[in-house]
C-alpha cells in the first residue's frame, strides 16, 4: 500500500493506532462493559438498533466505556519500589 492509501484507510478507522495492544485493550474494555448488563448493555444496544436516537445517550456511553477502559488499566495498581 502507498502512504496515501494507508492514511485514507486510517482516517476511516475509529481507533487509528499502530499498536495491536491498544486495539485489543479497547476491544476487551467494550466487551466487558457490555457484559455488565443492565443499563450498560441496554443503552448501547438501543443506540445501535435505532430505538433510542439520543445524542446525549451516545456521549454518555462513550465516556463511560472510556472510563471503564482506563479503570481496567489501573486495576492492578502500580507499586513503587
């Protein structure tokens, strides 16, 4: 692929980062967030199905998934030696 083609393909992706670990971590955070059930799964599913076309709900779940992902990374608390 040429550099311009890679840039165009990268512009179309939601998470454009060269590291595979970042993609995997975000994917795991999304799946574990949905596995929590209740409003954590019904909200995103209703957005995807078009039953709740509310931009505020989209923004809320976007930040909730992001914070959940950060919390997953901080869960094994680092210790200083």
